[in-house]
C-alpha cells in the first residue's frame, strides 16, 4: 500500500494497476516517463484513452478485461 506517485517506476519491470478511470491518464504519463524498455503495464478493468492496449485478455464473457501495454 502506498502512493504510487512517490514510486520510481524505472525500478520495476511490471506495474499492475487497479485504479479509478479518472487516475488512468496520470498513471499513463508516469509510466511513459519512467518505465524502461521491455517493461509492462497491466490494468485490471480500466483502459487508457491515450493509447490502445497491446493486448486485452477476457477470462470469460462476463468478467472485466485485463489490459497490457508493452514498453
């Protein structure tokens, strides 16, 4: 638990997010600025308007999607 805005995403190969849709734009900007080559952002349920996901996973027809972006 904590404030993700205080973390340096450069130290992570994978970031998993389950945030409100309102926070996704700021999260994306942080990821773009800090995440390194070959890292991955995964979001449960909420996509990012600024860029389509590289992969969308649907476990079943009636569950929320999992979105993946590769850097």
